[in-house]
C-alpha cells in the first residue's frame, strides 16, 4: 500500500560498478539473465530511438494532473540515477518537460521512465535527455496534491524499489533488484558470450534447428514435413 | 450541429504576423499561455519528427472512407494555411497521400492535421510535407458523399473555427481562436522569457524547490522527509 | 482451419521478376492496383522508417509465448523470401530478435512481418533487417508447442498463402496472391504512370477539382458555396 | 477556447415539450433526423442497459482528478436536465458516485454523460440513475482546481452548448442544438412513421432490395450474381 | 484477394443436423475439439448476454460507412443462417439496426456476426435477435459502393468460407469448415462427456493435480514447495 | 523480482473477521479509507454485474498461454480465498473456465481476479462464480511451463502479497495489506457512517456546496458567477 506524503532521503543504491556492467547489455539480455522476469509493460516507449542506459532508481509517485513530486525528487538525485515515475491513476498529461530535464541533468540524472505523458519532446531530443513514457502530451499539470518520493511502487506493471537497477533501451525497460545486480550482470555476460558464438555460426548459414539440436524434440512433438 | 454540403469561401484568418510570432513557440508554451486549454487529444501524432509549424485553419468535414472534400478544400487554400480535417465517424483510412500533398503545397498549405489516416508516408517525409494524424493506413477512399469545408468542427476533441490559428509540433496540436492570437503570442513570449531565466538557473543546479519557493507549501501540505 | 504440426517444404513462389517489379511501387499503389483489397490492419508498423521491400511469403503459425516455429521456418527460406508470422492468440511477446535475424539473413530472407512482438530493435536497425510488427517487447519466449510452417493463415486480418507476394513499406503491408502478381504489377505500373502526370499538373497549381472533373458531380450532389 | 473559472447561471434551455417528444425516439433515429451528425464517440457507454432519456444540457468542464465543478453544477440543475461533463485532459478517475447522484436526483437531474470515469455503479444501478461514461473506476478525486459550468464544450467529440437537447440510450449519446429541437423532433417523427411501415413489410419477408428499389442501382454499379 | 462486386447464390452449407449438434456445445468446447483453432479475436462481443447459437455462414464484405451489401445479403438467407460481415477497413459505424434485423429474421437468419458497429441495441435485445460485434454505434451508413456476398473472407482474424458452420456464445465466435462439422461435433461430444465426469469429481474436492496426474511432470519441471 | 517455480504453502491470511467487515463496503469506500491507494487498473471488469466479495489473496503467476499454475493453486485454497492471477506477459487467452471454477468452489474459493482472459462465461454466470478479468476469450491454454503460487506479484498495476485482503465489486478491485485490514475496516465504517448522514441531507435538496462549505474556497480560487 502506497504511503502518501513521504520523501525518503537515504536509499541503498545498486552497486555502481555492477550497474555500469549491466549498461553494456540490452534490456532483452538482462531480462533473460534474470529468468525472464522484471520487464515493464511494452507500452513504455522511448521518445527517440537509439539510446541504452542503466542507473539506480529514484522513485516518484504522482497524483493525476499534478507534477509537484517531480520537483521534490530533483533534490534526491545523484549522478547516474534514473527517475521512475508512476501515477495513482491512469493519466497521460505532460508531467515532464525541458525545464525539469535541465534540472535533472544538472543533478546528474541519466534519464526518466514515466508511466504517464511527457512534453517538449523536440527539445528533450536535442538535449539528448532520454525518456521512456506511455504517452506524449503537451497538457500542463498543477502542483497541489502530495505524492511520495523513494517509496516502493509499481510502474507499468513492474515493482520498483528505490535503488534498484534500471536498464532501458529501444526494447523497453527492465528492473533488477539492487541486491542482484552483480549476479545478473554475470549471467548477462555469460549469455552474451554464448550468443556471440551462436551469432557467428548462424551468420554462416548454420540452422538453429541443428545448432540447438531441435530436430529430435520437434519430431517427438509430432512435427510432420510434407511436400 | 454540422452543416453538410457547404463550402465557405471567405473566412477571417488570424492575423498573419501574430501567427508567425506563435510559430516561434512550441505547442506546450502556447497551450500554457492560453490557460492550459485548446489542445487536441494526444493520439494525434506527427508522421515524422522535428517539425514545428503555425498557420490558419481551413477546416474539412469528411465522411468515412471518402476523401472528396479534401479535393474541394484545395481551392480554398492560401499561403500558410493548415488544413484541419475531421470525419463524421471513427475511420482510419488513408484519406491523404502524395498527390493531395503536391496540390496542397502548390496552393500554399503549410501542413495537414487529420483525425483519421494518411498514406504515402515515405514520400511525404521526403517532400517535407508535415502531417499530424491518428493513424497511418494505405487504405484508399472513394469520392461519393458530401461533407463540408470551412465550417466550425471538432477535431480530436478540440473545437476549430475556420481561420483559427493552429500550432503543431512533436508534442501535438493546439488551437488558438483567431481573435486571441495576438494576446496569446504576447503571453507566450512573456512565458518564454521567464522560462529562459529559469532554465539558466536550473542548469547550474539550483532546485525548483527553492526557485519556485515550494518548500513551505509542501510542508504545509504535510510532506515528511525520512531517512 | 489451421493444421497444427505441419511444415510444407515445396511451395509455389510468386514469379520473382514480377515480384521485383512490385518492389518499385509502394503499398498504397499496389493495394489500389488490386482494387483496394489485400491490406493488413494498420496496427502493423515498421520498427524503423524508410524501407520498402517485396518478396514471397513463407508463413509461420506460432503459439502464444512460443517461437519454436520461427526456428523451423529458417530451413525453408530462399533468397528474397519474407516471413509472415501469425499467432493462434493475441500475444505481444518478443518472438524474434537479432539471432534469428542473423540466421534469416544468412538464409536469404528480406524481412519479417509478425502479428506479435519483436525485440533487439536497436540491433535490427543497425543490421538493416526490416520488421513490421504489432508491438515491440523484450519478453522472451519458450520452445514447447508446435505450430506450422507454410500453411495458409490470417495475419493482421489478411489471408496469406505460402508463396504469395508481400509488399511492405512505411504505410503497412499488402498481400498479392501469387497467381496475380504479374497482372497487379502491370496495373500498378499503369497507375503510377498516370499519377506522375497528375502529380506534375497538381504541382503547377492545377486543382484536382478541375483535373478530375469533380465540379459537376459535386454540384449534382448538392454542394453549396457560400461567402 | 475554454473559459476557466466561470459558472453561467441563466441558460436558454431547449423547449421542454419538444425535448419530451425527442425522448420517444432513440439516438439512432434522432441522429438520422439531423442529417447524420451530432453523435458522441462510441466509447461512451451506459453503466447499465435499457434506459432511454432526453433532457437539456448543463455542461461541466473538469480538471483531471478533480470533481469540484460537479458539486458546483448541482446548484444550476433544473427538472429534467442532463449533466454533460468533459475534462481538460484524458482521465478515467471516478469523478461521480452515489452521493452526487443523490444530490443530482434531488435537484431534478435525469442523468449524467461524462467523458471520464464513474464509480458506485452497483448503487447507481439500484437507484436507477443513468450514466453514460468512458470508464468505470473507483479512483477518488480531489477538489482543488477550477473548471467551469455552463460553457460550450466538447464532450466525446461532440460540441455541446448549455441548454442543448441531449438524447441517450443503449446506442450512445446525441446532441441537438436547442434551436433545432422542434424541427428535429418533427423529422424524427416522420422518419419513425416511415420506418414502421417498412418494418411491417420487411417482417412479411419483402426484401429491402425490392422495397428500396435497389436492384437497378446495384446492377448499374456493376454487381454480378454468380452460381 | 477479395473479389468486389460479386454475389454467389449457391453455396454448400454445412450439414444442418451436424450443425444442430454443434449448437449444444459452447464456443470453447468446439474450439478445443478442433485442436484449438478457428476462433475470432476476443474483441467480438455479444450485444446482450446468455445466447448460444450455431448456423451456416452467409458472408458479406462491406465498404467503410456503407451497408448496401447487408441488404443484398438478405435475399441469400435460408433458415438457420448466420450472417458474417467484415469491412475492407477498420470502421465502427452502425451498419445494422432493427429494420435489417426484422428482414433477416423474416428470411430465417439466426443472428449476425459483424466486425464493425451495430445500432438499435435496445430493440434488438427486445426482439431477441443476437449480434456479435466490435462496437455499438448509432452512426448511420450510406448505400453507394459495392462489396460482395458469399465470398471467402477474414472476419476478426478468422477465415470464413460461405457455408462454414459458426458457433457463437458469451465467449465469442468460432468457425468450423463445412466439411469438418460432423467430425468436430463428434469430438466435441467426446470432450463434453469426458468433462462431465471430471466436473463431478472436481465438485467433490478431488484436485486436478491428482485427476490429471500433474504431480510428477510438475516435479520434473522443477516445481518446489516451500513453507 | 519474481521467483519462478515456487509454491508457498503457509501464508499469513488477513484476519477473517476483519475481512468480513470489509465485505460490507464497496471498493470505492475501501480505497478511500486507505487514503486513495490500492486499486487495480480500471480495465479489470466483472464478467457479470452485481457481485461484491472480500477474501484473502492466493496469488498465481502464469506464463503466457499456459494455465498449469491455476491447477497447482487449487490445492492451496481455503474457505473464502480469492485467487489473484497475473501473467509474465500480456496475454488474453482463456486461462480459466467452468472445470477450474468447479474445483475452486469445492475448495472454498470465493472468486477469481485474473489479469488475462477467462472462458465459459455463461456457465460461470449460472454457477454464480464471480471473476474479474481483462478479457473474455475461448482460447485454450497448455500446461508446459512453470510459474509460481503465493509469491508477491503485481496484478493490473497493484502489488499483492499472498494473504492480503481483496475487495471486488462492479467498480473494480482493491488490495488491502493483511496487516492493515482491521484499521481500514474501521476507517471504512467511519466513512460510511459519515456518508449516510450526507446522503440523507443531499436527498432533501441540500447542496454539497453548502454541506461541504465549498463556497468560500471556490470564491477564493476565483470562481465567477455570470448571468
């Protein structure tokens, strides 16, 4: 149950070196390395393509049509943080724009993930400040009702604790619990190494059917080839 | 109530000089300068990113699956106009493509806003003819049923009178009543000037919490900081 | 009714020369040349803009959350084929990523059309391997349940027989029955020739109203001009 | 452009006798009688089936997550009014529940049409207080930001002036300008009379093809019968 | 590829006795009996709950905003037929209402399945004429452009040939190829018999885990019980 | 991060007497009593109207297209439990039908909340077994891949721990942490008592404007009455 009206100042951020290792892998690889869990819903899309970031979560709970807590969160940011914002209701207003982006960048933030709307997309793109959002909307918001900062919250279907590692790219957003970042980075590295080899083989025309030894299980499952 | 089968030839366009001033500001700024009203719904998206235009509305009411009135509207266009097209029913067919774009451009149109579908997106992008639409669809349309041109209509949730100023960018589309364009441009200019200052401060790391003097109202609202 | 557990090896591909001619026209033109039919639903979108391809369909029927059949399909690919994948249920998982793309490319595939999700979008973009999909999602899939390869199936509302010609661009995807490809290419060529002329005229400011002789039918339909 | 912070007290309501006549026809008939215009978008659905009402519009402009103006509107209600509520942004919160319904009923309201969410659906159903809405949601709202009452506004794609006649049933909601209610009721009556006759004929097995004399135009359009 | 402008008069309807047997089973059972295929997409919903019907398909291809072909189809109906209507584009207009329902009933139709909108829902409910549709909308349609009757078409993702058996209930709609109706009815009967037994056992508290002998495969798959 | 392949047998259920007290209040009241938090997203709808239940959560994590874990969960049910099922991916298949409902009822379950699809809706309605779901679909599922039972999970945007109290009615679904059920029931009772008084006053025509003393704050906020 969400606590309203709280700002938690001291949060245990995921180990920076381990988070940096995660940054080298994409969302798909990290999600696989975790056992196929941790993804936000696929309606979370980048406002411009081609970015891949990793960082620690500073979480923000918003009220509909009200971006007050995004201002409160700025003070809690440290170098490399990614702000994860959710709303107590479905709302696509433009909670975040170029002024907040300027402030967040000055405070070290690496990007924003918001299950709501964002605006000033052209300027954010020019600034190179990456945002993953549910919508783009110019609609302005008020500053009248409290939410919270750095409480555990659900963003786009994923549970996020403050300090968790976040990886985001063109495929979406994945959440890695802070305590598991090192282990997941190891697994991602192993998977990636393994995939490089496979990629090289497949590039020569070797079939996955043979490389993964699928022919027998397919036959067993009853697959029939006809002409 | 929509009048069907009407083309109004003489419309009072918003003052061109004032519209040109609006063009310098984005949709978000203009919408704020109007008191946070006038936006079309956020499902209206540009077919390619990075464009910002302003112009006077020539309105078109379409029937589903029928683009006849878009041809009729071409004759009513003047330099700098933006065509605003709505449909009497929900319909995502491709009402507009490169031939109509060629014609509209030759007649001086600056762009199209259509609560329906558009096609030939690759060519439109190469031509640099900007369109904001609800959908992209190759589906062709017939020319069989009358709509109207230059009647007041609702497009994507916004009321548009012929001659109103339209501003469109990556954030969406906003409508400014013709009689208010000068006043709104003034307010946008004031807001922009004000924001430049703020932007500079925020870029140095000053917090919005301090710059906007939010700490006291937040405390009064009951915000608690915990460690 | 779908046959499950079948791979058909020998399919009659559309004539390659005719398919190559289709490749010169966009989806909108081909769809018009067919009499305004054959389109997939407009929710099928390219993962990156600006590509236009044509090829022969290799069809794949998937089970939800299971991409086994995409591996089976690789063996059936020939130079220039386009894989058309549908699922027995609504599912947006990431069935296809950079490893399968590497394999498909090595086997000659020109692209993928999938009524489901795709992942590794950044790498696919860098590789230049075009995909049209309903969603982007990093969600991994299993290999446990049989579907089929090269059966007739419905993809995004369009019936596709193995070997049919597929044209895809920024406007979407259209299906041309294998037996009709030559005829449709002829019709598309005729249409295109006709449109070039029209485009030139419209570019000089001639109105479609006059060029298409619409004034009389509009008057007959009751259109009124007012001032 | 919406005026914010305004309550208009004296509005010219549509003629009650004429509105009562409209109540006898469904939304489809009234919409046809107006020339196929005036409908709200089809996502507006009744919270329970089987109701058909007509009344005069009292309009309410809401801010997202804030139902203050619904309380303000109660004072402006007269016997037979229908409240038409729109929001400055997309928002599905539960702006209206059983307490407001009790108050509205005591003030004479016949129902509510709201392009947003509603709650206490079970009690509203038991009370027999009809609501057409975009969503059902238990989410509560605040009372902090002004909107307006009895300004012209756009609700679900339809322009509504205070005092306009509203007809709502299982098919949706239609808006009739106050000045046209008598004329539209006449047209609806004529249409209905005409339809009764047709219905009787069709019930005996006469074909619409013959009754509407469609065979000739179909043949002319090129329809071919094959065996 | 759809043929436009065709009415096929003689179609081979599924065997009536076999279709009647299907009518006794729900959509879920028939779909399972076919090997889990044949379903229309789940956005096809009944306009009122509690009906279960089976019949032979008379197919109708519509153009957007145009219901001409629904009138043409009436003449082709025989006792027990179910009309299956699709549109060449996405369109939610109200193509069908109480007059057409009166005519269809007089000609023997058992119901309508339409991937588009329907109106007069209150009257259709009172008449007990069942409809499965994608939308409810009062929007009227014109009669200007040809489609076809009794061609094979795709409706809501399912391929339907004229004469195929259709089963529809609160779970949706399933299509059974005419040639397989007897076999599918046998399989459905077997499945149902089997399920009755299971239902009785489960009702006494026996677990599916034991009845289906799932404990061993679950353990093998690695399931762990913890306290 | 979800643990896959786990069944937790001993969970601490919310106090039954307190849960029973919650059952007397609707979802809206309980959500308000918690401080306006805890709601699932509004796309979770009951399969038939008019039911209001409360119980303790037994949670189930499903894989797409696979309902194995729903069978595993049956063994963990106790009198009055409500099963809360989420899926690792977006999937609307019919994971649950009348056989599972028979089993769940025999084991004491009060209902099901599933962020996916359900089938056999007609029989479930006749049985009076209530389900809240995201979709209705006849699509069958396999039993091939492990999920988990009684792990904390996110369902329709709400975090649910096994044993939490669940309240569901026509307005949706709300989650109350097990430790807070008594306190929330008290707050709901207080709110309800308070509302009964207000309801009585409003029913006599007293305005909320006066009862809630809104006139002064509205004036202060700048509301203007005009004639």
